[in-house]
């Protein structure tokens, strides 16, 4: 049962005289407890609703277009509380956050509903057999944080005695046709080497319903006092991980015409290996996990250079980036400066003092680190930063400073760029409409 908080005007619900404050009990005989129940059972064109109004049963029959919105509003998107993680993973980045940050940054999400609706990854440890049955019945494709298929090792890595036995859900779901995207956070000496081979072999046995597997290196901040001892990857261990992954890629490519498993870009950067070609990443199925993101940006940037119509006006701008992608961005800037001799673009690599120097990705750079390391630099007309440094759909950095705060401190206009090579070149050149007519 879910309380209705609002009715959309001119909706099917309003026409049926449903009112705010009514309690939605069931649709077509199916109990409604959350957003998945509501979306799934309200997708048909004929609905028989049971409601409670002042503790009295009310019935409403509704006819609407299939998949049309019913017009009900609820207190929250999920209709109930978000499910938090019950694990204490040895590599969890949230456990490595400094104190005093905003409360939402410490929340550990492990909600299968958000996996289906927003692409979040879940560990399965929050799921019961009835939850899995509902996923199968509703045919919900989800994303799973696997990490290892060794039951004992999984229990250890997640500090959850049930983590190993929950692996059975992978087979139940894939046997029922559910498509899974998987993620492995790789920790040197823990789940790499022979354990990684075991995990990829076990997941390979669940094909073809494992859609993709991303392997990403563990991230270690400086706030690890009292936590499990872990090491960062180095050029040798990162190279070994790539070799194992590519060994399975070749096997999967022969069997399923897809590589299926991909190392994140960080592995190639740490191993000092060149990024693979654009074809390597197929349809970029794990792009949001940092798999192929840099290659995509490079490819887009090179294509953008071919079509850019710039008048070669004198212009100086700067880019702030993390240590990991620094060399890649320098190479892109070099190409642009060679094409336009009046263009000067400085690339500054920002040391992550906030989280610690082991954190080298751009997305975890804070405003304070930008200010401290760029305040005495000649930044030119604008400073370009990645949108990944900001909260989604906001101008707020991880340390709660804003774009305006940084602009005032550096006395420079900030330009936000997405992970897109075309947009990056437009921002460097100070233009925004080159390709709108193409």
C-alpha cells in the first residue's frame, strides 16, 4: 500500500476521481508496494484499482492508453525508502571519505530497483528469493557488483557472511533470460590473478545472458586508518590484469562474437600501455564505468578537428584534469595548437590533496584543490573543467564549494565540459554552434 500525494491535472486518475491522501492498495489484483509494482502493473490499458479513503475501500476502473501515465504522484520516486548497503567491503570508497562532508555522500546505495531504473550496481546481498522472483517475473535487466565468484572470498571482501550464497541468484536470473551487466572491483593480491580467471570463467558459463563485464581498479584514498590493508595497482600488476582480461576477451569473441569483458581506462594508463582502438570497445556498453571513455573522447576530438571552422583568433584557455588522463589531454591540445597557431591551451594536472595522491581521476577533484593549485597560474580567458567534478545537475563540487566560488577565487570564468571530444574542442575554441547545422 502506498499513499497518493498528488493527482496530475487532466490525467486518467483525475477523471476517475482519485484524490490526494488516498491509499493505493492494488492494481488488477496485484498489491502495490513500490515504484516497480506501480510501473509494471499500471502499464496496461484497463485498470481496476483498489484504494483506501478514510479507511473505507474505494474502487476505480480506468481505461487509458497502454504505457500512458496514470497520473498519480507519491512522496518519493521509489514510493518507499531507498535500500542501503549492508556490506562492509574492504575496498568501499565511501568508507574512505573524510569526515564533515554532506550526509548524502555517506549513503551506501544497494537497491535493485535503482539498478533497473537508473543503472546503479547492486551486490545482491539485499535481495531475498522473493525479490529475485519478482525481477524474473517482471523481466528486469539489472547491474551486479560481482567482484569474485569464489563464495568464501566474496564473504571476506564484503564482510558479509551471506555474500557467497547470494551468487546463486546470478544463475537463477541468467537461466530465466535476465540480462546482467557485471562489475569487478579488482584489488591486487586479493581477487586478481587466478581468482580473476576463476571469476571470468564462472561468468562465462552464464553466457549469453551476461551482457558485459567491467573490471576497474580499486581506488584508495588517504583516509584508510583502521581499514583493511590494500595496495594500489602498479605498471606490472595492471599489465597482468589486462593480459588476463584480454585472454578471456579472445575466448568470448570466438564463442559469442563479443569481447564481453573490458578493463577500465585506468588499467592502460597505470600499465603505461596505449589505449586500444575504437573498435575494441564495441558498443561502449560499460562507458559509465570508465571503459573506453578516453578512447571515445580522443576519437571524437580528432573527428571534430576535421570539421572545425575556427578563424584562428588569438586565444588562451586552460584545462584542469586529474593525473590519469593528463597525457591524453596534452596530446589533444597539441593537435589543436598545431592546427591553429594563435591558440594556446594550458593543461594543468591537479594533485588530489583532498582524497590523497593515490586518487588520480578527474571526477574526484575538489574546488579547493583547483583553487590552491591554480590561484597563481595564468589561466587565460577561461578554465575548462569536467562536469564529472560536480554533483549531477548542479554547480556544486564534492567539498560543497560552487562554480561561483572557484570563479571568484581564480578570477577566471569556468566552462563546464562533458565527456565528449566535440564539446571539448568547442570549449577550447570558445565556440558552441559549429556542429549544430551538421
